């Protein structure tokens, strides 16, 4: 790593300084420039660079102008372009110019570090192959997470579609990236599309592109995400939010391996692998007529379910420590750990926002605390309130243990039955609402209900 040289070209002095400090601490040789002319001078006077981070809009020219010069100096150089106003057309141009990645401002330091990590193997195993990238980012020692990692290794090289399910914030895109970067498509683009964030009337154009004059405002041909992905991977996040008419077109792409841009008559071959994700029960959506059954089966050839954080509490301490290290690095703080009392509260918390909520909490506490050990008073009030409520429930329970003793497993099972039945009765046997009350995944609750044979008291029993 000591021999790897990085060039940073950006006219924002604060960004250059932050990047220099972080990468210098990692052992890289970092050179910074504030304009195109200064960067070109470094190219002429010094040895070749291994990695370059270049702002697209420089005071004295275009960042793309530097790419060719750097490529001549070192054909194997990895280059990332950054800009304050990105577009698909710009990303396509960057890809054609031989740029590895294209980042849009504003972004946090972690995104830059991930780009460096991907291209220069910033992790401890610097010589590992690209096929290993992404798995180390999935944090957890629980059996659920270890099974997911094994499953990713098994299916990564398959061309079959994959449907990643799980609650919001569980890390579905992280799993999708791990699949891509552990596959034989790892050198090709990974193109994410949030189907729920793009207006429905624009999503078709975003996915498949359009030709000039196809609709009002279409002043030029535009390449869609499917074509931009090439032979890589397109990740369709929140696929359950896709409108029915577009579901038909996506089904045709999966069946025919081709599509037409909006307003075009020419067919384009679809070569990208499709990974989709959802935080809703698509099978239930099919039953309600809100999602096409044939599309569901096309997407769900290989299903992967990412468990909620409350289903794998043993991973919470690992995730907290991982986040502390990340934010110490990116925010310049010195948090040394979490007290056992605070850690117990966080481990017992239900985490409705899952890993995303945990990450946000640790970032907030790290910034406010600054240094030292995170204690109970450092936690926001809502976490302390939930802990107090749960403690009160346990203390109010009548825990009379007979003199002759009792069967522990039977008692636990009985208590679990009481909790589930109580939540179901309180919500009128609405399983979704009951799962929220118990902070359980809906699928987990349904499985427990079936396994235990629980049913409403007025339901007829078949003999």
C-alpha cells in the first residue's frame, strides 16, 4: 500500500484536506491539486498515479481532459469523477472514457472511501481478488448472516434473477452489491434504481431510455439504466412500488431479453443481470391484485431474505463497534467503546429502522460525544423510554416458581403464546399490526402462529 499513489484534483480546499488526512493515515502517497494546470504539472514531474479522484468542473477546464493524460501515464490507473450536477448521459461519457466510478455531490466521506476500497483494496487483505469484495461489508456473526454470506457465494455467478426481501433499513442493497462484486460481472457496472423514488411517469424513461422527440422535454436521445448497466447488474430497489403498466414491460424484458427505448422502434438487447428488492410481502400483493403474478415468479427465481435486526440481536454489538470505527475515521472523533449498561439497552431495543437506524444513532452519538465511552446518558430519550417500558413489563409479571420446580422450555413457550395472543387480540387479529406491536418481522410472526396452531377463539375447528 505504501507504493500506491493517489491524485486528488478539486478546487474545494476543505474536501482536499479531509481526503488527504484520511488517505494519508491509511498509508497512501497522496498528492492534491486545486486545478487542471497544477494536476498536469504533477503528471509531468512525478511518477505515475495508481488512483485519481477528479472534480468534473475545475476552475481552468474540464476534469475529463485529465483522464486521457493520466491513462497515457498509467493505463491501469483507476479514476473516479465527482461533480455537483450529474446525469445518466454524463455517467455514460465517464464510462466510455475509462472512468471506474461517477459520484454526485454532496456525498459523505464513506462513499469516497468505498470507491478507493473497491479500486485499490483499502482493506487489510490488499491483494484479494475483486470477487471477494462486498462480503466483508456484511457485518454479523449470527447464523442468519453467515447463511446469507454462504448463499451469496453459491449464487453469485448465476445469471438467474434474484429477489432480496426484508424490512426497510436491513441492508438489501448491500446484499445486492455483494452478489455483484462477488460474481463474474464484477468488472462491469452496478446500476441501482429506486423504483419508489422516481416519479411513475419518468420511471420508464429512466429504465429504458428515450429518443429525441419521444415526449415534451425529450430534446436528445437518452440511454436508460438497463443499457447503462451493460453486462453488469441492474438493481431494482422497491420493486413493489412499480406501476402495473411498467410491470408488463419489465416482464417482457425478462422474457425476451430486449426492450425498446421510449419512442423508438429499434430493439435493444438487455444483457444485464436483474436483482430486485422489496420491503413488502409481494406474495400478498399478488393475492390483492397489486402485483403481477407472472412477474413475481420471474423475479423470485432465487429468493434471499435479509432478517431484521431484532431477529439477530447477537449482531448488534458488532454493528455498533463497526459504526463507531467508521465514524471515528470519517468524522475525526475518538469514541473508544460502549458501556455494558448502554450496550444492554441497545441490544434489547427493537430497532424498527433496523441497521439504518442503528447507524444513524451511532453517528449522532459519536458526533455529540466526541471521545470516550458511550454511556446511558449519551443515548437519546426514546431508547431509554423503551427500555424503561420493557423493564416495567417484566417486573410486573407474576413469576411464581413452584417449590418442585418447573419445565423452563414449557414456561417460555407458554409466555410466548400469551404475548402473541395478547397482541393478536389487541389488534383484532391483524397480523401486520400485531407484528409491529411485538417488534417482530411479519413473516416470523405468521410462522410462529402456524407452528403453535394459534387461531381466533370464534374460528371453527375442523375435525
